[in-house]
């Protein structure tokens, strides 16, 4: 798994792909930070992260769309299939590589609340909670993107499918939930909306339920990507 991780992680920085993503992520974060926090002298980062949640829905699929699709298009996926590593190791290595690129960008944006502390008191526990929740939220989108990329050799289709799934489930839950009276059906529909569980983090609550929710979301889509890879590997 480490060999796959190292190969994939390095590929983001031997090309311009990783640098472009990190630069774009920091630029979007800086614009949100300046317009929301600095301009209004607001110490809480809650509105900042609500803004970033919307933005990363469009940015992250661009990062994940190449993860398997590029290998399939260039036929280098055959090298992975014949490598003496399990399908799960390949998927995990690629997923962790993409996640690590994202986390580098997120770590750099930690400077924003630190800089706010020079001008006033920043709610530390609340801010840490938001960063943790945001990292988990984005990890779930990355896992979905990895799965979508494993289905097609077209990077554009992989990105669009990720957009459609994430935004579609959020819109579907927001439209259907108020009309559903059955509690079980309501829970099922609500489960697919990634934004529903983020509210706890916004108020500084690091509870186990939303953490396990995002981790389980990542596990499910990594598992589905693994099943797709296994089917292709042995076909």
C-alpha cells in the first residue's frame, strides 16, 4: 500500500496538478476568510467553513477525477492489476494520497484562525472542532470521487458523477425530508446528505456520532471502489 501511496502522492507534485489544487484551495479559503472574518472582525470560523463546504464540493472532484481514470485511459492500470498487492491496498494507497494532498492545503489554511488571534480571542475548541469536521467531510467527498473514478476512464465523467452524487443527495434530502413522515425513511434519506452531520462541528461539539458517520461514509465508498477494482482485475 505504501508503494502505491508514494507513487500516487509523488505524481501530484511531479506534475502541476497538486500545486494547482493547493493554490486554488488556499486562494478560495483566503477570499472567504477576508470577506467573512477580517472584513467584519468576526472571531468565529463557522460562516467561513459553511462557505468552504460549498466551494469544496466543486473543487475536490477535480482532484479525484484522475485517480483511476487516468490509469485506465493510459492503460497503466494493467501494471497495478499485475502488481503483488491486493486491490484494497491499491485503493487505500490512492485514496490516502489524494487525502494527503488535500490535508496539506487544509493545514496551510490553519494560519487563518492563528492570524485572527493577534486581533482578539479566538474560540479554540470550536475552531478545532470545525477543522476536524471539515477534514472528515472532505474525506467523504474524496472517497466518493475515488469510487466514481474507478468506474470510468473519462476524467470528466468521473468529476461530473461526483458532483451529481454529492449535490444531488443534498438537494434530495432537503426537498424530501420535510415531506417524509416515516422516521425510518427519513433517517435513510438524511443519511446520504453529507452536510446534515456537519452542524455539530459548527457549534464546537466533537461527538462520536458524526465522526463515525463520516468515517463510515469513507469506508463504504473505498469498499465499493475496491469491489470495482477487483471485478476489473479478475475479468
